[in-house]
């Protein structure tokens, strides 16, 4: 090798080393090894979902590196408390038998997860204790207060037992916003002042941080939901009072409140001192639960159209969060299935698979665009080619536009709780002539977009008949359901105006829309179970009852 060649060789080596070093530094400065977690949120009190996402091998192949087990799969319900007092759950009693059976079930789940080299997390409500313990220690009125000396002692003992009896557990996901006891017959739960940083949130996080993060070098993921997720002052009070720790992560839903379109992007994302993992519901409980096309991954990553009006100083997408506050990004957490109660129950997981896969892949490759990840899904998962990829993307983007306009509006002209699970309530609308005009216009736009979605589904060259049947059938499901929505909103405004003629017209359209919708299963074998007219659970004012009242009064 001559002198010039040797010099070029040295320069090349230096450049290569510098490039590798720069890549390493870049990874350190951004999102090295983010958590990519998934959870199947079973309907509380019901038979657990049969889903491919229950299998750790399936979600690992999708790009996840950890699994969050649901509330009723938590070791909090399965520890025997013998390190505290053997009389809390005496052997041979019905509650001890239940706890031991639960422990065996959970250990089997953990073993399957461990076999795939997946991290294991358990979501748990706090504070949650066996009924016998609460009665024996006479803490019926105090066990929901983490500042109470006995409660604090028992929380610490509970954490120790959970990690001692379930050593494969990598971390705990804690929520205090709600307490579900539907599948916990021998336990009670309570939390006092769940929104109060000083009284509850800060002391509880510090107890858990000490026991989980510091003593055991395990991870604590503390959820903001229902506690300090919508009040920035409260969030900052917690952030300022709790010292950061590498094992402490705050979990935040990407939007404020529940998973509703037109809800504001979370104002606490990107704030404070603690790393944050972002929660995303893939099969949204207020939007069909995967029964029809509803592509939300684009909006979560790039920003939903309704968030474009947010002040420029505010972060309004997860991409912007990662770009501007990479040091706070801890990863993504999807609920691949679940949320709410009852149906619709899906037979084909196509639409939640799309959302989950894109979020999981993007979450670990945040330097790639959502569109790039989406196209990988179309080619790698659906094996689409050529123009079919563009048609599929157009279909999916249209679905996000159709859903927000049909259930609400891009200006939030409706109360989003008017339809949920498998039921529909009488529409709750914002007052005002301008609001009414644009709300009705968007209902019409929604139907036009659904009609285009159906056309696109029929025009795509799907690689097998099963996918084709479901894609077209689920698109028809969306179109026919949203026609029902549209008739109700028009009927609501007509009734408010006292326009009997229009009320009658929309009752007729309503009946026809239900008739068409109920025929779907005759043609498409894999569509989800249908919405029902008599559904009243969590529905304050059933729409069909109101329509029948109007039917009688206008005859």
C-alpha cells in the first residue's frame, strides 16, 4: 500500500469510527431501547377475549418487547400474604383456593412470556387488599389512604410479596383513577383524594419508587389516567416533588380524558422531568372496537386534524414529542384489544392489527415516517402491491376523517359519550346555529367518505378471499352504522325545532338504516357482532326509546 492509499485508508477508518460514534451518541440522546408494550384489555366481569395478542410470541413478532397483563391477571390478586400474617388467607378457605388458582394461572402466563424473552408487566389497581386483611386490621375507613401508617406498611409488604412470589415480573403498572372489582370477589379497593398531588399521588409514587425502583431495581410505570392527566399544575407538582429515577416511567394517554376523537392532545406530554410512555387504544371502545376501518395510528403519530388548531407552542403529536423532548420518550403502549364492556365483538382482528403494528414498529423506529411504516404493513402483512398500496392508504386515512365527522365533528360539536360499546344514546349536541350547521354538514361528509371507503375496499386486489370479504364487509358495516348515526342527529335537530314533518322523515330513514344494517351478516361472514337498539349499559338516554316516543307523538 502506497503512502496516498494508506492515508485514504486511515481517513476512511476515522470517518467510519466517527460515524459509528455519532450514531451511538444519537441513540443515547434520543430513545435508546424504548419500551414497546401491548395489553389485551379484557371486558371486566366478562369472559376474557380470545385473541392472538394474548400470545407473547405473536406480539414479539409484531415488534413488541414487553407485555402488560390486565388488572385481573395481576399478582396483586394472587399473593398469599404469608410473610405478613398466615391468617389473612388461611389454607383451605375459599378465598385462599381462589388466590392460589389465580397464582398458578399467572405463573403459567409469565412462563410463556419469559420463553419469548419478553418483559413482563402487571397492571394493578391501588390500593387493593384482601377483604380478610381489611377486616382483621380494622382499616375499612383508612386503607385507601397511602399516608396512613398501617396502609403504607401493607403496601410495602404487598409489593415485596408480588416480586418474591412472581420473580419473573419486570415491573408494575399502577393506576389509581378507577378501581375495578368485577373479577376480584375476595378483594376490596379504594383510593382517597386520587387527584390530589400532596395527599395521595406524590406519597404513593415515592413509596412505590423506593420499593420497586430502588430496592429491587424493577420498573414502575405510574398511570396518570383519572388522577393527574388533565391538570398541568397537578402534573408539574408531582414532577417537581418526585425525584426522577431510571426505573420510574409516567404513562399518559395520547389525548386528554378517554380515547375520544376531538378530545385535546394531552397537555402533559413532554412536560416535567420524568420519562413518559404513551398509551394508545387500537380497537377503540367508542368507535366500534375494530368492527370497521378506523386508522388512528397516523393521527397519534403525526397529529389528528382537529389538533391542527392547537397553539403552536403546544406539542400536538407524538412525533413532535419525540423530536422536541427525546430525553422524555420512554416508548409506546398499545391496547391491541379492549376497553369498555360488551360488544361489538370482532371475529377478524385486521383493523386493530394495523393500528397496533404501525404503533409498535414506529415506536422503535421514530426516525421513520408513519407513511413509511404504514407502507411496510401493507406490503409485509397484507402483501399488497402497486396501486393497491396507495388505495389501502387512502381507505385508511379516509376512515379517520369519516369517524370523527360521524360520531362528533372536528370542532367537537357533540358530547362524545352519546354512543359507546354496542349502544347508541339520543345525540347530545352543542347549542348554536353555527354549530348545528357544521355538525350536520360533517354528518353528510362522513357518509360520503364511508361510501368512498367501500368503493376502495372493493377495488383493491386483496391477496385472499377471507381478507377481501372482511375488508369489504367491515367497510359496509361502518357505512351502514354511520347512516344510523346521521339519521339520529338530523332527527334530534328537527325535534328541537319542533319540525314534525322532518322528524317523521328521519324516523323513516332511521328505520330503513337499521333494516339495512341488520342484514350485513347475511352477506359477510366475518363481520363483528352488531350494535343493538335496546342497549342501555352506560347509556343514559337510549336512542331507540326516544325515537319510539317521537313515533307515537307524531302519529
